């Protein structure tokens, strides 16, 4: 349960309409809370139930308050909370949720509103997390379940301490329609809000503190990091079994299959009951699949059909309005949760279903409940919209926890507070370039994102999309509409197979990187901007259309949004359709080609022509990548894996290899270990490698270890 903080000092009187500085209380080393007005009792952290990992935060050490207290202000006026944070001239800010087209957010006006992304970064997105991180190394989080408006360095105070110079637009070429703004201003439509400040010193430290305050990142089961295929809608049990057999016989890895609409007797609205014709014997079917080493994940949205057996029971705990004629359970109420998740548990989880895809819990406005809907808990429609995804994830994780089984699934809405939930966001937008920008941005906001593969026009597109997908949190084909398979394009079927096998080989690396996310708060997929030696990677581009077309247009900032960090050591630079070569920015320090180990560059921009078969990937000097042999399924509980540990470059390398049973929550009781790997260049030129001994009494899944030195003679 979330801790109750008592020592909160409320400086801002409810009626005060003059901005005053906020009084801050240090909650943990480098984490401060400030209160303005009277915050609502229902907020993001309350809805998610996030429990801060205080021990891990303390481990990061003490930090000084990162801003001048007098530069942050707040007040309540007109029943709303007004907040202001300072911005330096050279400062960049990142975050504000899962944006798809831009990484830097300075200069944006956003309304943070849970929604299905509609092609424009305006704050309406699947996870509009009210958190931003500054290039100066601190983070700000607004803990409010409201549609929050943000002016991220656009508004100029009349009495600013750093006012921009007034200029004559007609005579002065340096006139700009966006005069310099020295603040981030935020409007919360509630008469109070809790605000958190997270210290650095580096931006990544601030992100880590935010994640740890939210409970740390999720730790998926090992099988969640394998490969998953979502079959076409209306598949029946035999078709699903055949799909699994095809994967096996053709030698493609597969850990779980997603069933799309069609497994329920009715959907849109849903019954949450198996269809008796397509799945006449669900328990036997699920068991049969588990015997094939294949787990199942079920698509659903939460809107209850009048024909569902739970309809009459749950009706009193549903909203005034429906979605696709389905009743909307008020998941903030225990009575609704009990009935809804009770049905899922009894009918599906108890017979071995391993996870869910909670669809359409985000929006859009045309079908979701309107803001005038009434929920029986008394929470407003707006609050429910901002937290519905959080509630669905929280309850479903609790449901799996009851049987001590971890889950890994999909969701279309998340928000602040949802860092520790084992759910990956996806959508229908399907723009490969923007999918990569979303992957970059996910790391600023404590969420996971998959650039899923669906259909493609050409084999080239198929392969390019597949390549970036296997370097993401969830390697998945979503064939719900197209019915595609990994081998759909025969001319690249073998390349796709090899990529899927590479994903499996890298499982020990991915798993350890998720453990870092969980225990240390470091996102497994991150922007280059969080990487030391990168800089901010921006260039101003003057391509203004002219006065006639838009007299207020500004030069655009060109930024790096097509390469990212995957785990501690890898830099991934996806190729897009039609590209035969691309530029890759290598930060300061030596970087090596992932495939060959050859030196690639140091603090430079390289142009690469990798051919269709390869996605460019680079490894930092001293990089250690623990891998295992190619295989079709994740190791079973208790199974030992032989490792192939790769080492790149010449710098001494250090890695913490995570190990536990891979499936249960026993790690929460301390049943895990980090095995320490160190590699130093030996006198004879041959690296000297060590791995610490297994910790007595802890799960040990590591068999023989072979050391590999790509690029070394
Ligand atoms: C969409 C979802 C797709 C698929 C489909 C099924 O909302 O984004 O991935 O699940 O529903 O109807």
C-alpha cells in the first residue's frame, strides 16, 4: 500500500491567488514533495497503488535540491492549480508521456489527456505521464489524475527575471514569434496538487529516481521476453494449435500466442466467457498449449455485454454511459473489481491463461464515455479516463499475484504511477519511424512500448519492421487482421527466423536489463539524450514558408529520433523502408559493431550501408552481452542455460547478470541474485574473465559459460 505522508506542509492557502514558493519535504534522498492548495484524494499514485522503493533510492545517495526554491511557485485560483518551474536558456526538457513525433518538449503546449494517439504530439496519447526531465539533471512530476495543461517554455511573464528583448518585427531579422520563455507553466484543473521533484545529478538519475518512487520498473517473466504471435481474429482452438505446430516445425521461436476477438462468445461488448463453438473445451485446450510450451494471452476490452453472465451483478457498479453498448465497470470500486476480475480468474486464469491485452481503455472520444458520464464511486469521468488503464493493470497483476505467477501483457493506456506494471503499450497507428520515436520517449515516462509488426506491402518493409521489433520490450507480430506469419514473405523468411532466434539468444541480456529497470529504475529502452557523451543532438533548420503563409512560423529543430539505447551497452539504429544507408551518431567513447566486433567510431557521425539483412547495432567499449544458445522457447522453471558471454572493445568490463526462477514473485522475498561478471584485458592480449559463484540458497539457472570476444584475434 502507498505510504501515508503526514508531514506535509501546506503553504498555499486554498483561496490564495498570488503565486508563492512551495514548501518542500524530502521524502527520500533526492525526492521532494511539495503541496499546493488542497490536493484531491484520488490521484495517479493512489490509483496505481505504487509503493516507492525507498531502499533503492537511498542507495543512490544524498542529493541537493536541484533548483532554487524561490524559482518554483504555485497558487490556487478559480478552483485550479497554477504551477511554475524555471527554465534556463540552454536547458532542454523531455518526457510528458508517450510522444510519437518529437523527443524534446521545450516550446510545446500540451494537454495531457489519455487518448488513442491521433497523429499529433499534443499531449493526447496512450500514456500522457505528467513527468518531465531536464537536461540539467532533475525531474518534475505532477501527481494529479486530471487533464493537465502544460506550457513547456512558451509563456513569458511580464515581470520575468530573464525577459526577452522586445524587437521590431519589420526591421529586425532576429524577431521571433516565440520570444524566450524562462519557465514551464502547468495548469491542473483542481484546487490543489502534489508535486514531486527528483534530483540527478544526471538526467538518467532523475528518471531512475522517478521510476523507483513509482515502485521500479516491471520484471517480466522470462517467457515474456521471447517471441509472441497474435493470431487472426476468430481463430478456433484447432487453428491455434496448428499455428503453434507450424512455428515449431519451421523452427521459429514462440513463447506465447495472443488470441484476438473471437475467443469470447461475443465481443464489442464482451462476455468474458469462452465461445462454446470455437473453444468447446477451454481447460483442455490451454493445457494442451502449455504442454507445447506455449502460453496464451487474451485480447479483451472491459466493456460488459448485457449478455454476459456478470452483467446484472456488475451493473450497479458501472458508469452512466456505455461503450459500444457495453457497461463500463467502475474499476476504482472493490465491488466492480471483484466481479470483473473474479470472472477472468475463474474462467481463464485458473485454467492456465498467462496474460491479457487490455484494449481500448484509452479513447478516442468518439466511442469512449464522455466527460459528463457519472461513475458510482463518485470519481469524475475525467479522473476515470486518466486512470482506467492503471486500474486495469493493477487489478490484473494482483490477480496473477494470487497464484504467484508473473504476467506480461499489453495495454493501450498508462499514466504516472504505472511504472511497475508488466504491460506494454501498442496502437494501430503503424508508422515505423514514429514507432521508434515512441520507443525513445517511453524511457522518459516509465512506460514500455512495442513497435509491433502487422502487415507489410513488401518483404523489405516486413524485414525492416521485424528488425527493430526484436530490439524492443515485446517482440511480436500482431496478425489480428492480416493473418501474417513470420514466414509470410518467403524471400526474407530465413532472415526473420534468424532475427527471432537472436532475440532468444539475447534473453539473458534482456532479462538482466529488466532487472536493472526493476531494482535500479534504469529504463531498458532509452533516448540517446540520456547517454553520456551524446549532447543534445539538435540542429536548427530554417525552412520557413514565408510571411504570407504563416507570419508566426519558426525554424524547426531537427533532432535525433531514429536511434536509441537498448540496455546498458547497445545502440540500435533501425533502417526504414527505402533506406539503403543511414547516418548513426556515435557518442564519445569507442563503439564497436555488434556483429563483427570491429571498431566503428568515437564521438562521430558514421554513414552505414548494412544491407537488407542487418539492423545496425553498436556496442559500447567494454560492453558485456550475456547470451545463450538459439532456442524456440524460454527455459522452463529450474532449467539450466549454458551461456555465451560476449565482450567488446578493450575497456575493462563489468556486468550484473540477474538470475531468479523466471516465473514467480519469489524474487520479492529475496530469492534472486546478481552474478558479477568482470573482464579485463590480460597481459597477453587475451581478456581475463570471471563470473562470481552462484549464491548459496538462491535459484541458479546458469550452466556452462563460454567467453566470446568479437573482433579480437
Ligand atoms: C484494436 C487493437 C488491435 C486489435 C483489434 C481487435 O483496437 O489495437 O491490436 O486487437 O482492436 O479488434
